[in-house]
């Protein structure tokens, strides 16, 4: 089995993790728009619950990935004890990614058709 790639530095890991977990719209546009509409208290609670819920889940995902050094589906097979059914969670994570990929695909198709319409029919 060949050696898997690893990150070169801790800063690179932190930046990649932040980039994956937080979209730029989530960082800048959402708090700005909520603050303009009088929702500053909502943003405060949003950030509190984001930390309370997001940090443990992200830590668990990193721990499973680091301990197994495998894909999500194979990671649970590698880490579960005999007789347990944790491998099902690996398939659930795989299924959970499908709607996001479909959303990205249709977003791309919409943008291509919209901009081709705008630039071709002036």
C-alpha cells in the first residue's frame, strides 16, 4: 500500500479546515445583512451555537480520519469493534454528500445558462 499524502504544516491544516467549514458568504455577508436588519442578537447566538455544535463534530471527524487514515466509508470499518454497526455511519456520510454535489452541479448549469443568455441576447 502506498503512503498517503499529508499536510506539510499546521497552518496549512488550519487554513484548509477553515476554508472547508466556512464559506465566505457565511463569514461576511450573513452577519452584515443580519445586523442591517436588526438581527445582531441572532448573530451572537448563531456564533455561540456554531462553536458549541460545530467544534465537537469537526473534532470527531478529524479524530476518525486521523486514526484510520482511510476514506469515510472505510474508516468506520477499520475502527469499529467486531459485532458493531458503526460502518453504517460511513455510508450515511457518503449519502449526505450527494445533495451538496447535485446542488453545485445545478448551480453551475444555472450560471452558465444565465450568463450565456445575458451576453448573447443584448
